C-alpha cells in the first residue's frame, strides 16, 4: 500500500488546535481519519480545530464522545467524531452505526483507532500524536492508499515550515 507522511511539532494546545484547523480547511469529504495517541495527547483538541476548519459553527462545542461514542457536527461536510475507547468487539461497531459514519460524504475522526482494523480500509489518514514535553506534541499525519498519500503530499507542500504564531512547526518528513 502506498503511504506518505509528514510530521509537525506543536508547542501548545493552541498550536495543536491550529494544525487541526488548517487540515480541516483542506481535507476532502469522505476522509476517514484514524487518531492514535495516549490519554491527554491532544486528540480532542486536534478534532476541535478540525471542526473549525470544516466550518462547524462556533455554537457547537466539540467534545470527546467517550460516552455517546459518535458525535455528528454540521459543516461544509458532516464531521463524525468517534471514540472507540469503550468498545471491544466488532459487533459493537455495528451497533453504534460506525459503518454509516465511515461510508458517507463526511469526515470521520476516530479516537482510539487502535481498536479498529484500519488495514481493512483502502484509503485513510493516520494521525499519531506523541507527547514530547509538557505542552509539546509531535503529530505525524500519514496518508495510506494512493488518494490519501497524494493528499498528504499536497498538505506537505501547502503548509509552510511554521504554520502559526501558536507554535506549529513542520519538523521533518517520512516517505
């Protein structure tokens, strides 16, 4: 499978939010985004920024769907924020309507994606978030499959080395 990755360093929650927003501005509808990272690594902050980039109205407060499992937000395309932390069996995925969220024209952002078999998907984004300091995060965005690898390449070319004063820095590439 074709893959392309780019990594960013954020130095604050605002930087993580801003990176998510910038990605949301450009992300194509129908994208499935798998989010990986420890508790407190910034997954929800990143999705809050993603929502703003997708034009989710400000009156919608984006929260982790830990207990609701899927939150849907309106925007230029629907955002499905999914949390798999409390699920363990494939039958659980069917019960919550995961297939519907993944097959639509929206963007699906899945927290605790290690509980899902991403290799079953032909094209998806993997976002690995690693805490490297108190407020510092390394965020590696990898496009899997030809379409998403091409999109990550475009993202890499479109974002400057320093994305914002909030402290997002493109660190390096993995190819």
